[in-house]
């Protein structure tokens, strides 16, 4: 199964979600590969990789300079978890692949040989609607959409869902929506509660029951190169444990 944390809006918790879902699945004994598709390498840094040590990266794989399997490295902090790092070269990937036939499908093509080697592959998607971001729904089986519980996210979520319906029809993508994940939630704020109510009302079966609370430990963990679920037994850490269990239940139910 290929999962992706996907939301063109930045700052929604895509990387935190990708890293921690990957770590939880690995702790369950699953062989997991996390692929960092961001030029700023946040997922890679969150697993203890310094930018100076980030090669070979997914950029090298996309440019056919390195075989996919040769870019895979074990995560130092977690058993059963593996990583293909991001790289600053990803910021220029639209230009680098401009002469490639069907460039949006290059990501799916390079991931395909890796699928038999892992139980789960997780893509940490870049923000925006770049070529690489648009490639994600063509490569993934399921999309997790992290959304911050704030007003501006309502408009962004509506635009994303509308865009994806059109994109899905145009490209006949196989990726299904695994669920909308509410992140950085603080129920003490009335505005937050109102936003959550609206999102749940308009997406009744599409929102995870589990919500990820605002948690300062989530910002601390990457500086130690350790996933939050291994760094601290905090509220967000426990929420990611529950959310991953819910994710598995959802995917297994839909695959029947």
C-alpha cells in the first residue's frame, strides 16, 4: 500500500503526520518506507538525517541518476523504518523533467519497483501544485489530508476537494481519500470548535474520528531526529497511535 500525506496548503502537519504514521506502522512490525518529497528535507531531518548527508535522494532517483533501491537507507531511530531523503534539487524538478514524456507519472514509475519490498510506502508531499505535488495522487493508493483546525483551512479544503475531483476525472487516478485529519486542535478556542463542526458536517464520513491536538512536543522532536511517537508520550503522540489504528481499519474495510 502506498499512502501519502497530501494538502497543497503549507503548514498543515503533513510531515509530522507522515513521519509519525510511518513510525507507528514500523513499531507494529511492518516494513515501512518513507519518501521525503520536500526540498527542505523536513521529513529527513525529523529522522536524523543532516542536509549534507542527504544523497542519494529522491531527486537523484527521479532524474534516473540512481536506482530506487540504492537510495533507500534505514532510519537510525526506528526498527523496520526506511527512508529516501528529500533534496534541494526537488525545487527545480518541474524544469528538470520538462522534456520527459508524461513527467507527472515519473514518481509512480520510480516507486513501482520498491512496492514489493515494503508493506507500506508513505509519501510526504510538497506544498503547492507543482509537478511533483500533482504526481502524488498518480502514485499513491490512499491520501491522508491533514487540515489545521482554523478558518482559512475551510476555504483551502474546499478548493482542494474540488481540484481533486477534476484531477481524478481527467487523469483517472486510483488514489482514494483515506480521510481528512484535523491537526493542531485546541478545543479551548471557540473558533476552533466551530471550524471542526463545519468540516465534520460537510464531510461526514471523510474525517478521521481521531484529532491531533496542538502539542509543543511535536515541534521539539525533529530537533532530536526522532519521531514524536518515540520522543514523548504526549497527547499528540498518543493521538497518532490511535489515528494509525483508525487508518488501518479504514483501509482494510474499503479493500474488502
